[in-house]
C-alpha cells in the first residue's frame, strides 16, 4: 500500500474513518465471494474431463474413421474395416460345371445286352438265339446298341469248344469246335444295323458200332439279323440263317442246304419287364417250328429270362464293374441237336442224319466291355435221340451224359 495513502487516512476525522472502514469491509466481502466462486469453479472443472471438438475424419480402406489420438497409435492396427466379398464372375454360356467322374454313376446302358453279344455268348441253337434287348435305357426311343460297340464294320470274334464224353460203349460222344465273326453295317442308320455273322463248326464223333455214323460233321453258315425299335415299347428282332450242314462228302447234296430263322416281338412294359412273342424256324427233325413266348425281368444285379425254348437266370457277382468288367453266374436250359446230309454207312446212299437232346447248364462268365471275354459251362445232357431219315438203321436212344464248354470272345 502506498505511504501517502496512510498519511491521508490518518488525517481523516472520526466519521471519515468510519466510512472508510465500511468501504473496506464491503470490498473485503466482495473479494472473499470472488475467491469462493473461483475455488468452486476450479473444483468443478477438475472433476469433469475436458471436452474438445471431435477430431476430423480420415478414410481407412474406403470407410470414414475418426482420426486417432496421438497417444494411441496402436489403435489403427487393432481396427479391421469390414470387407464385402465380390460376387464371382458369371460363367461363359458354353461352359459347364465339372461333375464327378462318370465311374461314380454307373450308366444303366451297361445292362443292355447287344443282340450280337448275346448271340455270341449264349446261343441256344446251332443257328441262333432269341434276343431280349434289355430295357434299362431303351424306353423312349433310345439306341439299342450296347456299350463297347465298335465304330467300324468288325464287331466281334468268338470261339467255343464243347465236349460230350461217351460214358457207355453203346452211346455217343463228340467234340465240337465253333468259331464265328460278327460284322455290323448300317441298315439305313447305325442305330438299326444289319448284323452279319458267318460261322464254321466241326463235330468229331466218338461213335459206337451201332448205329454206324460218320466221323465228322460240318456246319458252314451265315446269319443276317436285324433289330429295330417300332415304338417306345415295341422292338422287332428278326434273323435268317443260310447254311450248309453235311459230312465230309455231301456239301453238294440238296439236303445239305438249310434255311432257318426267327421273328420276335419284344414288348417293354417297364424298365425291368420284357414280354416276348414269336417263333423260331429250325427246319430240323422233331422241331421244325418252335413257338417263343415268355417274359424277362432285369435289374443291374439279376436277369431272369423265362422264355421257351431257352430259359436263363443270371446273377451279378461281387467284384464286378457295370459297363466295364462284369462277372456273372447263371443257369440255363438249351435245346441241342442238328441235321446233316450224310452218306449212310449201311446202304451207302445219300441220307439225312438228325440228332436232338435237352441240356441244363451252369456257367460262369466274365464279360469285359471292349476286351477279351470268356465263359465256362458245365451241364447235364438227357433225352438224346439220333436217327436216319430213311429209317435204316432204326432210331436209337442214347444214354445221358454231361457237357463241358469253354468260350472266348473279343
């Protein structure tokens, strides 16, 4: 405080001093009030955190994000902006998605038995076999050609050897060797081919003293066969065979030439069931014309063909691959025999020798599509008869025997 002010206060009278004291007390109260208000404000400000304007926004990966505090630089690494996956580009119109291998879904066409293949592997007669086209994928006008059909004319080579032993001295045994080729040519289209099968068979007779018989018999024939779909349910299967059947010396005889054939209609009621109607013309003793009637049931694992004169039941064995490598066990019936132009040893004249028998066969077949296939068969042969047309010597009934057969095809 200034000294002059002290002297001035001292010179004041009593009333002046009192007014000065009152003024001092008033100023002191004001100062105290301001100090208290300032202290309270400072306390309140210290209790509440300081607020600042929001920091400017910056872009992280295309998304607005508040600018981070300098004291927390690691927050940028902790923050991961959301990512929206882009849709895949569209596939070209001509491309297709990759599907599993075809082997995972065996085609049912493997169950289709080609007429030529069926005839090659299990002929019921020496001059052909009724065919039952399998129905699995043939409904709706689809192709009747089997898997493994070759593009060229050549389709298949077949060889079969059969042996019937002479169990009794007065009976008859023979060995039978048969080979054939199968060709296919389009008959208007490839889907309806004309199947041409030339074949040659020779039989070596193990003959008794009576009746006298030639030592060898020959079959040289060619079969023409055609099959086509008439509608979604009906299939026609027809064949005609032209052949020469004789011993070593009578190929030129009129009776050596023989015509045989068949005409069948197959109705496919479902994918498993076939109904067969028709006739087989054998043109031989005791069996000139045979009716063909019956039904067939087929699935990927079984085949039941209740068709006269050649019933058959087959079962797919473990280890098989459909449409590639199939193993089958089967049992079937067969009508055997034949007719040949021969020289009668008794009269030394031209004559006709006729034979017939019935057979029950058990077999195993391994069919490799497009490769070498083979089969083994054993069976029982009964109701055997043999005779000359001239009646001399008289007809003879032969003892029963068994049969062994081995076949190959490619």
